[in-house]
C-alpha cells in the first residue's frame, strides 16, 4: 500500500469537504492527470460533462456487462459521439453464453454476488489497474450505505485514491446541472427507473428500490 498516497487522499477529503463538485474534480485532474480515470454507469452524463470542461485526455470507463438495457448502450454511444474524451468499454472475460456454459443459466438469480463480481468488479479492476486514482458519480443521497461517502477517500482494496465529486449532491442538484448544461440522460430515467443497472436485476422503482428487488442485496460491490 502507498501510505503517502493514502495520507494525501485523506487530507484532501478533509480539505475539499464542502467544496463545489467542479473544484473537487479539477483537483483530481490536476493532481493525477492521465493517472486518473472516471467510471460512468451511463445513467446520466453529469460527471462526464463536468470532466470535459476540465480536460479531454482523461479516460471514461464504462463496464459493458453484457446485460445492459439497449437504452444504456445507446447512452454510452451518444456520450462517445458527443464528448472528445477517450471512452473505455471494459468487458468480462466470459460472454453471457460462456458464463451460462460454465456456471449455469441465470447466474444473476442463483448467485448474484458471483455474477456481479465476474461481470462488473473484475472488469473494472482490470480497467483501473494502470491508474492511481478514479472518480465515480456516487452520491450520499442515493442510499443509506452511501451516507458517509467522502468527497476524496482511499479505495483500500484497489490501493487507489477514490474521488466522489458529486457526493453531497441531491437529486435536485443533478437535475439542475442536467438542465443547465443539456446533459445526456438515459431515457430509462424518464420511464420509472430511478437507478439503472443490468436488465435482469433492475425494475422500475424510486431511488435504488428497483435494484435487486426482492433480495437483501443493495450494492454490486464496486463501491
């Protein structure tokens, strides 16, 4: 573990608490340059849009699980067409058919944690391996498990700085930015989905209620 890097992350988290999201993301871009990657789920492109106004050489990582809604893939393609940013689509080692052959069909029902690990966590780990820091659009308001998200923190498992520029934003803050900057939004968010993941495990619902509905699972393990 890089103790100095961890100490720098924790110090920045204290210093930047309460700072505007743009300032937090700008700090990360200036601190790490192309050693920073931004992860995007393509629910909306707020963080991507914000990044594009700061630098255009920092990569955006999208995890193409093989189970995405067509609308999510369309949002990714629209983002790639609109912004002059490198878009990296990280894919699992096994195709859906390959996973079915090895682990049986509908692994998302029989062992959702394993499915998330193979189709989300491992591909993201591989994609983030060259970088010292990464940023995500997670917000404290999204769920009880995210209430203590630091604006800058330490990703212990990956040994990287993790940045949450939007940590303190409310739903209204997101909507305001979308309207002011004409940001691309996944059309599913206008069709009753407040949170969008893989189609087998996402239902219409408020907040994250539609994710893994009917189970005790509330996070895929990425964060």
